[in-house]
C-alpha cells in the first residue's frame, strides 16, 4: 500500500489536503537553517509523519508531545485538536496507476467517548479492535499473533530518535530480545506460530526469577537449608533440657502444644508474607505494563465526561466504563500476568483465617500455662525454644517457596525447550541462512549503488544470563569501514521492501523519514532516482535550504511549510 492523501479538517473546512505520489515526496520546512530567531519554532514537518503514524495506530499524544522530550507538551496544538474537533483522514492505495485498485480510508480524531471517530473504510471500530482491524485490512495474509502489526510497520515510520539512529533496534526500550527475534524472523519469512507463546513464557520466567531474587535477598537457599539443620539440632537439645524438669503431666502437654502452635503461627505468618510478596509482584507488573503503554489524565477525562453527560442525555456508559475502555489495549497481557492472582488471594485469605485461629489457641494455652508453677530456668528454655521454632518456621517456608519457584522455572524452561527444539534445529537454521542470503543480495547491491558501501545483515545464536536462547540480528559493513549510519538505515529499509515483494511477505510500500539534512546532495539525487525506478514511495521531511536544486525540480513536493503558514494554520484561525 502507498500513501495517497492526508487530510486535516474540522467540522467546517479542510485545513490541509496533502497529496502524495510514487517516488520521492518532500515535506519542506522553508525556515532558513541560519535563522536563529526561528530556531525551535516548529512549523510541523515532522508532525505530518506523526499524523500518518497516528492513523496507523499510534497514540494521539505523539502529535502534541515533543519527540525527544516526552514531558514537553505543546498545549496550543493539543487544545486546537480538541477544541476544533480536528479529524485526520489517511487514504492508502494499492497503486497510483489504476484508480479502480483497492483503496483504504482511515479516519481518526482526538476526542474520546461517543465523540471519538475511529473508522476504517467508513466502518467505526472500537479502540480495543483498532490495531487488529488495521492488520486485517492492510495485511490480510498475516496469520500469526506475533509480531504485532505495529512492530512490523516500525521500519516504515522513522521519526523518533531510536528509529532514526538505529537500523534494527527501533522498538521501545521495554522490547525484549525474544520480541526482536520474533520480529526479524517474520520479516525474513521465517516466522513460526509459537512466537507469542515463547514471549509469554519468557515473560513469566523473568517474573519468577525476580520473585526468587527477592526471596534470596538476605541468604541463598543453601544457606537457609544449612541454618535449618543447625536450628533443628538446637531444638533437640532444648527439648531434652526441658524434659529434665519435674513437671506435672498437664503442664508438659500444654507447653508442647503451645510450642507447636507458636511454630505454626510463625510458619503461617511467614507464608502470608511470601504470598504478599508474590501478589505485590504481580500487581507491580500490571502497573508497570499499564504505565509503559498508556497514561490517562483521569481528572481531565472526568471533567470531559461530566460535561458530556450534562449536555447529552441517554449516555449509558459510566465514567469507569470509559476508563476501562481506554486501557483495553493492554487487557489481554494483563490478564495473562494476573491469572494466578485469584488463587493467591484465596490462599492469603485462608492463611489469615488459620492465623487467627492459631492466635486464639495460643492465647488460651498461654493463660493456662501461666497459672501453673514455673521456674526461671524453665521459662528461659521455653523462650529459647519459641525463638528457635519461629526461625524454623520462617526458614522452612522460605525454602518451600524457593522450591516452588524453582519448580515453576524448570517447568517453564521445559516448555521453551520444546519450542527451541524446532527453532534452533538444523532445518530451521538452514532456512534462516538462505533467507538472510536472499535479503543481503538486495541490501549489499543497493548500498553499493547508492553509497559505495556494501552493507549486510547477519545473525548469531545467543544465550542471556537466564540461559534463554535467541537469534540476535545485526547490520554490518562488508567493506569493514565505519560507513554511514543514515545510509545503512535507508538502504536496509529499501532492500526490505524489494525482498518482501519477492518473498510475498505482507508489507507497506512507503517509507517515512525525518531529519535527512545530513545526507549528501549526490546521495539524495541517487535515492530519488532509485525509488522512482523501483516504484517505492519515500516521504522525507527536511529543511528546504538543505536540498539541491535538482531534487526540488524532479521530486514531488507534498507540502511546503513556513513560519507564516504552519501545518495546522492555528495562527490563521486566531
């Protein structure tokens, strides 16, 4: 699919109608690079790329948030998008040559609730289904869960620092090695159906390892086992000493029972503590997941909701429904992480009931024992025993928890091993090598033609600190020189489109690039000629005075922005 049009409009008029063509498309900033007065006064050239990304599933806050500093909010832009009820329409086309070919029309606005617009080919789509529906319409032949649609198209859209400066590591900072493995295996036509399962298992193993580290924060399992053996020896000696006292039969039985109850109290208390750690860990993981994906301004949302319910009758959804709806994007992953939570809570409740019962028994026996005759030495022995039993219960419970965690990790690793038997088999790796060779024919030839360098893609099997295997991919310069990073990135993306077409791998046929001012004039000319010849759409946002005249004459200027005519024309509406 190619980009045909991007339309920015409100309820009254069209603010921008940007048309695109095949080949090189320029989004120009006419601000002179030596104009110090206008430095940092953004005209919106990068925002054009962001709006396309927004229509393809990115979060709305990218439009009014500084790309390099997430804390900087462009309040003027944000208020304009909301107050003017701005709608963005993205039209994709299968080809520019045949108007009867398939087209996809995507519409989104920046409002929430019933005022939200989220349409694909005229059909409204729920937030939770939006990415899946984009994938179904744009990549109907994709039939595996992982990698996601957004991960696949990440190579097509480069305006963030991580994607501008890195050829392969272009996803967010939370992306694991296993996720990158699934992505590049898919891009190379070596996808496997259990990629999602491997990612989920890996995530669960990491969680179990964190829990194990917390349990062993003070001492290792071996140390606890040795300490437990020493405690049991001490308890044997103290019990023998206690038995030497001439006590009546009832007191002896009561003391034994009291010691047993104290032991069980300590053991149950320790169990409750460890269960709380596990419960808190799961809840922390849920919170971290929510925080990494979405931050919702509840106060602002509440005000908006109250205004809507005041002015519009018949609204059925509650504020809580609205909040839940907003966060539905992460509900499946949260559900997986939380699957043990009900069992943990039930176990905690039962343990609390048991502890209450034991405490009641302890109180009754303590009162009974206190009424009998005792000796100072006996009291000291009993106190020592109580402390030893407390420590014994604590150590036994920690060891039990560690045994359980180790068992969980072992079981999860066995499941991964069954997946890895296929993934790292000779047959699969032979297929991978062949696909890498095919891709490198494009990668090296294109980089040689455009930059005089020969870039290539390689991989190796690695094992992380937790013993998990994965394929790690890297780009390299076959000439063994430092090369040009920007050239490497662009050549990789161009090579991939040609490779994907040859291998019939679903992909978008446009590339969005920001900050190409450092490219040499000759390189820009070569790139422009190449994409035109290969029927590739390359959209570049760039300062006008950094372009050679030949490019300006031969390339399609999608939109030219100035300090007096910025993208949204907010100043013109004030």
